C-alpha cells in the first residue's frame, strides 16, 4: 500500500456517503491555492487528484501540481509527471510474458542475494485469460465445448504457470478461460469508477484508474475510468510500485451534438470518429467527449467509442461521469453503496457532468453532429479507412484490381464458385461490439428476419459468434434470438478474442485450397477493431470491420462486391428478392428486447467469475516462491533479460557501423513486427518447433507462445505481409545481409550479424509501431541485436516499449525521411555516445556512410521524452532499472 501523501496543500477532506465517512483529496481545496480548476478537462482533474494523493516530495512535488493547474493558460504541458494507477489489467497473451518476466526477476534477485518476495505486485492486478481460444470448430452445437477442450490441451503449460502465479504473488487474480474478454469483464464487473481502500484505519476514496497490457484497455474510459494500454514491461514496473511517466498531455475535446439516425449503429459512429480523429492527429493526446449529444449516447455506445482509441491514435477517449454512468453501474449489478459513492464523490470533486455547467477548456475542439453519421465499414487493411456502406462494392473492386478469376469449390455436395471479393470469414467477435447489447440484439433480429424470409449464409463463409461475456449468451437466449443466429451458423464458438486477434482457425480445406491455387483476393468481415495485414487469417487479403448486423448481412450475401443499398441479399423462399432495408431491425424493436436485460443476469454470471471450469480447476498448481523452469518446454522459458543483473547499467555508448536490418514504409504495425497468429512451418519459428518434435498441428500461435523467447525472437519481423524495401518485390520477413548480398530470413540475417559483431538499425516511415500494445515487438527487436529504430514518427505505446527494452527510438527531422535521403539499406550508421549526459528530447548527430563511399551527417531527434525514460534506457530498460531499485547490485 502506498504511503500517505505529504499533502502540502492541505487538501485532505472527509465526505459522508450514506452514513459512512470517506477521506479524499479535494480538488476544491486545491483550487484555493492553485487557482480556479472548474474548467480543467475531467481527465486532467483525475491526474491532478492523483498527484495530490501521491505527493512524496520526490516523484511528485507541489511544482508538478502547479504545472498541471497551469495547463489552462497554455492548453498543453511540457512537464513530466508521475502517474500511479489504482490497478493493472492484463490479458493472457501479454500477461503470460509479464508473469515470466516477474518470475525471472525473482530468480535474478535471489541469485544476487535478495529475497524472492521483494518482487511482488504493490497494487491489485487482474489477468483475464481471453486470447487463447481459437475457432477450430464452428457452426455446430458442440463447437464451443470442442474449442474449449482444444484450448485447455494446447495451453496447459501456460495455464499452469498462471495457476502458480495466483499463489506465488500477492494481489494477483486470474479470471479463468471461457469467462470473457478482459475489457468486457472490466466494464461489466471489475471497474468501479470510484475506488476505495483502507489507509491508516480510515476509508480513502479516489478515482478508479488503471493501465493495461492490451491497447484496448481504453474501453473502460466509457465508464469514466481513466486508463490506457501500456506495454507489458511498463505494466510490470507499475505493478512493482514504479510510477508511469508521462508529459502533461494536450487534451482534444470532441463536442457531440444531435442523435444517431434510425439504422445507424455505434459501430458506424466509432468508425466515423476513428477516421476523423486519425486525420486530425491525436497521437500522444487525450481525447475527451462532451456536449449535448452525450445525453443520447448510452454507456455501451460510449464504451465502443472509447475502445477504439488506439485506432484513432489517442492515449484515451474519455467520457465523464453522469446519470448514464450510474444507470449502467446499476444495470450491471453493482451494489447501491458503490453507486452512492460514485455520485457523491463525483459531485464533490467537480467530476459530474451536467448540461448547465461551463464546458471544459481544451487544447482544440472538434465537432460531430451524430445525425450526420451513415452506415459504414472500414478496411480493407486499416481501421481508420472508413468506407460508407454504399461505396463498399466499389472499394472492393478497387482493392482486387483486375483479378477476375473463379475457382470451383465442392461444399456440402454442391459445386460453388469462389470469386475475388467473396467473404470466407464472417465473425461476430471482439470486445468493441459484443459489449453493446443494441448491436448484438440487432444482429439477432436481422438473423430472425432473414430466416423468416428463407435466406441462408453462403456455404463458403465460415461463421462464428464469440461474445466478450456469457451475459451476451444469456440475453440472446432470453430474447429467443440465439436460435436464429444458430440457424445461420453463428453458433457460440467461445468467449474471448478470436478472429479479431487472428485466432480465426482453419478454413474448410476445399475453400483454402481454392484460394491458394487461384491466389484469390478474398475477404473477412468481423465486428472487431483491428484488420491489419496478415492479422485476421493468412488467406484473407481484404478484411472489413463492421457492426454485428452487417456481419450477418454480408454473410448472407457471401461477398462485398455488392451494393446492399440497391442489390438484394438473396432470393427468399417465396422466390422474391430480399433487400437489406426489408430485414433491418428498427430502434423500437431493439429497445423492446433491451428492456429484458436486467442486473440479475450480470450478478448471476459474475458471482463465480474466478471459479473456472472443471478442466481449469484440475490443473496442477506448482508451489514455491520461484518458478521451476522446464528446459524442455516450448511454451515457457526463462528469458535472458535478467541473467546478469550486475552488468545492466550501460549509459549511452552509441554505436558504430550499424547495418540496416529492415528498411520499412509507413504504418508498420506491431502485427508486422511481432505477429500473433499462425506459425508457418517453413518459418524460423516453425523450424525451431519442428526440431523439438512439435508437430505442425500443435504449433498453436505466436501469441500463445509468448512465454518462450526462442519462438518470439524467430517470429520478430516475420509477418507474411511485411515488405522490406531492401528486398524489392518480396513479401515476408526477409533481409539482405551485407556486404555478402545474401537474401536471408530476418532472423537468420540478424544471427549472422550478431556472430560478426555488427550492431543493427531499423529504418521506417510514419506511425511506426501502430496497433496492439505488444511488448514482444520491442523484446524481439532487442534480441535480434537492433540498437536503434529510426523512423519519421512513432506510435506512443511501441516507442515506450522500445525504451523499456533499452532500444533507442530516433526520429527524422521534419521534411527528412528514408526517401529524401535516398536510403536503400546499403548504408552503415554511427552514433557517437559522447561524454555529455543524455537529456529528454535532445538532438543527436548520426553519421551515414553510404555504399558508394560517400559520407553524410544528419541530425535526428532522440525520442527519450522524459527524464524517467532516459533513466530506463541507460539502465538497459525498465525492468533492469526496477531490479536495481529492488536491491540487485
């Protein structure tokens, strides 16, 4: 438990709630010395309270508080502050390597003569197992049971590690597999909006805040809980009591007015906002929504919008507390004492939104009339590339180009023609939309009407339903809609991240063979938030994000080469064409069914949320304060990051004659850098597993094997769609070794360079590292021998992760890039460390020796933005820095 604040401004007060006294750090009292705070954005009020509560004279000072209060004068901040979240949220893909790191840190500390228990969470941590279920089986009544059984068999080693962690670490809870997606469980159960704890025998109330090891942690901002995604390594540091360092952010306000029209969904709205905000540019900024439109925006819609903050690039997309917040807390079964505390605390702190209160002041204000939003999809490669429903046919035809091949497919005894633009996957999946009853009920109603008209899903489409919570199944059953989804093939496949994370499973063999033989540009449609290249399925090149009702509609059509505004979905049993507008559910129909959802559904499901199924409870539970590593395991290995704790402090030595490992373009995602999906047998990771006797059918996925650095190192930059400009015309993780000129896999090339003692560099374009908060994208980069990444711009989380692993992020000056400098990968780069200490945001000198003998010197920006980041980098990364603080010599 953190020590009490110094409280130099004397802001600690007492608030009585239903007869119970709560202490709190009063913003109104702080305003007496810091000036009027009433128009400070809600997000910054929460950060200011965090500073008041954690003032220690070292990491948090009164100067920090005055700087944050002074934000109103400049509308931006230049000061670094320390943020301490109330808790940490993890999912298993990112959580397993975090547990592996913590276990390895314990070993390192014990080797150095320390106590294992020193490595322990200082704040509550919840890990939700949600990323490991794969849609191997679909469309049948037993699909769910078979997928769960396969998941437990594949992941036994990983889950045994997590069972050990439950016992070995304090304040560490695990939500078992088959329970839901971490963000939906967080929204429906874990989040409180206002937190409370015992401190010195008194109750202390404060805002619920968190960081999470998944980029879509931002979803909880819909419930007025400030939180965002960080890399696993940064989350580990927060768990161990280290503050999260950030510059006081710019806050962009988005004023919402009007109301959504009939037929328009929250998915259409969030795709519109994603396009708008990505175009404006909100990377590293907070986004806060306000305006009268919030009165007509249910909390589930707010959560949908908050969820996709990573897609529009913001650190968070926040909605303030109001009556709609309380309504949702009540609906989802939170007790009345929690509701009373939320309302009383929010009103006392000026965190309660009302229409008549002065609007907050922002760094910039954007406006959106909700009535202008139209039905939309996004794709075929990026979530910010919105396409109106009426333009999807043209967008598909543009994406497939001149390809007009057909391939015959034998399906269920009939011959079908598979064409470019056809959909081979239709998945209702992902926390983004399965948390929203309106769109889920809408999908069920559309299915009901389609069945009534005699429509069916095209036989080449793989259909699946993977809600983020069993509560969804409960209300679909209660309303009778699950039966109609079942008839169309949208049977329950699992509760977790499936297609959206790449766990889409295999296609039917005849379909896969036809696609491969014809090299067909076919597609997938899913109600998710990510559709990056190579993510959804290796065989789908066109991947579209859409609302659940549109997923059902396009599964009926079987293709996106159709204008659903003008062309029929198909022919009904009466021989007449059936148009989408004829079976689209009305708002009144959806509202009538939504009224059948009550708090008892949520209370019943979450009463035993940590219990798990029998197969989980029967797993062996290792004991001991340190983990018993199994050298034969292909899932969990002790990582090499902490094997020599006495050698981690390395300052800033620079590098000489570094070679380029990869020369990359714009929008390189963490999926490109560290894939999460299938492991090809011919890849370095596949060869590693085959050499250890693992048959290909048991490879599982990169994401599931993140506890084994040998697999992940070989999978770094191994995405099947990545394009290294050093090897023109080639897709996949290939590089050119220099000076030999040999074309090798990225892994083999890196190992050859390491044997030669050659440091490495990655050169890239804009938005390097966009996408998931994937720490292995940085860990793998380090283990390949990469000393620095030089890019035009970085996505926030990945830049932080690189620093967290001791890899230096360097940024071109405005107007310069790999093309203006004529870089082709034949160069050698040198960066002198020098005698001067590193400082945040300084300019460094980079020497380029070209292949033809010419030399050039350029200036680059060092993207160590804060003093804490400088300290982390100079210690060889966050965790080595923390390890030293915990007592390792």
